[in-house]
C-alpha cells in the first residue's frame, strides 16, 4: 500500500511542477500591456505604465489597509494588484536594457520590496479579521 501511495504522490507532485513550469513560461512571455491590463485598481491609463506611480500606490496602500480591514473584496484586490506589480518588476528587470526608459535597479528592488510588504500585510489583515482573537 505504501508503494502505491508513494507513486501517487510522486505523480501528483510531478503534475504540479509541470503546471508551475508552464505558468512561469507563459508569465515570462507576457507583454507589458498584458501585465498592466490585469490590474484591478482604477488608475488612469497614462499612470498605469509608470513604475513610480505604483511605488506611491504601494506606500499609501499600507496606510489604508486598516481602513479596509472589513472590506474583504478590497483587500483581496490589493493582494492581487501587488502580485501584478511583482510581475511588472520582473518584466522591468528582464527588459531593463531595452528601450529608452531604463529603470534603476534600486528602484526595481524597492518596488518589489514594497509589493511583498503589501501582500504580507494584506494576508495579516485578512487573517486577523477572520480568526478569532483570544481574550487574555
């Protein structure tokens, strides 16, 4: 029985890894417009392409997160948008030498750090509002 279980888990893990590889290959082939088009945040079209705009957005997002602690849809949207900003930083890093508008590596690293901070804060806020608090 344990041999069958090992084969099953190995198969499931293999399928998962193949699926992950296909997802990341597809993600790496996306265009800038395809990545920016996924964002749910309501920004005007001129500012959506600007990485400095997203740095400002992520900075203000952490401050506003506590205001939206009961609005699960808004928090989930912030979580998804931060993932898309991470994809934007990956794209900018891969294609930084192409085109006239090169971005400083420090700016990319800072933006990536801010996006991860927003994702972690969003998960904390969601978990904190869903899980019961102990009363000691």
